[in-house]
C-alpha cells in the first residue's frame, strides 16, 4: 500500500502572519470531545427526568394522592371523572394561571363543578 501524504497549505492573513496547517488528528479529537460533552449533557438531562419522575411517584405512594401541581396527563386521567380532555384543561390552567394554591381552586377549571370536585377532593393534593 503506498504511503500518501497530504500537504496542508498555510493560510496567509494580514500582516504576513501564517496560521499553521490544520492537523486532522486535532480536528478529530476536538469533534470527539464535543460529542462527549453533548452526550454527557443528554445523559444528565435524562437522569434528571428519571429522578423527577421517581420523586413524584414516591410522593404519590406516600400520600396516596396525586399532586395537581405536578401531575402529568396520565396521572390525572387515573382520577375518577377525569378524561384526557379534562386532564389537558387542568394542565393548561396550571400553565396559564400558575400552581394551584388549594384543592378548591380546581373548580376554576372549565368543566369541573361541585360534583366532579367531590369525587376528586380525597384523591388529590396540591
């Protein structure tokens, strides 16, 4: 197999200074480092999400109630009288108004009246 050498030209800039030729090994190392950093950030973000989910699940097991300020659509749908549409309304309300300050504030969500609230009040926390 022939030994092939690629000569990289120096790049001239104003003032007569030269930028040394690019070393492909350095470029590959730099790309590797960048990919490792990106991969580490993604892994850390995934771990954080897993820990948040674990905390919410642990909290739910301890109290036996669903926190309406942190519940996902899936968790809300597990409540009586709450379907996907109502669960999304609760989350939309929470996103626009802010966290619920008490359980009764749930009645301010369109479609949740006294009857629905009575079915939920012992199963939720805030």
